C-alpha cells in the first residue's frame, strides 16, 4: 500500500460534504474508499466575539482494508490538526470565513472493524474555530 495523498480524493467522486450520497457525480455508487466531511452539533459561540463560531466537524472515512482506512484518516489528521489561518470556500450564505485554528478532539478512531459489508470505517472529530473574514 502506498501512502495516501490529498490528490487521491476528488470532491463529488470520493470526497463529499454533508452526507454520503447514493450516487457520486459520475452517477455511480461512491467507491468503497470515500471520505465525508460532516457538520456535528450546534456551533458554540463566544459572546464577546459575535463573528466567531466554534464549529464541530466530523471526518468520516472508509476503506476496503483496515490499513487503507487508517492511513486515510491519519492523512487528514496530519493536514488539519493544529493548522491555522485557512480561508474556507465560499458557501451558500455568502459569508467568507477563515478557520483561525483547527484542532482534533482526539486522534482518528475506528468505528466499524469491519461493517456488515466488510468495509472499515474511521472517524475523527475536529473543532474549527472560524470567524467572518470581513468582520
């Protein structure tokens, strides 16, 4: 197995936001090796900083083997945990946000080892401390 790279993942094909769709942009079932970025729980706010939000994010990933899923989970962990000053993509609201700090709550953990279809699933929870870029 080669070390995974971010170029292994393409938005809409095997990298998704919000949910794991029934079909990807190629109109086929998403591959076994997939990653999903999910919003979790309501955001925490800081009363003294009205433009700041602490957003709970989960990165859920799966693979055909324990080792592939483990490597993919740790790839995202190494990229995200402790990173600072990321300008986030513009979303529907039209507000531009900067992730001031991104911290993992804990290291990646296996959730299904394997699941009922022999897929291995990992999860990592993060806190994105974001602020309105133009505030």
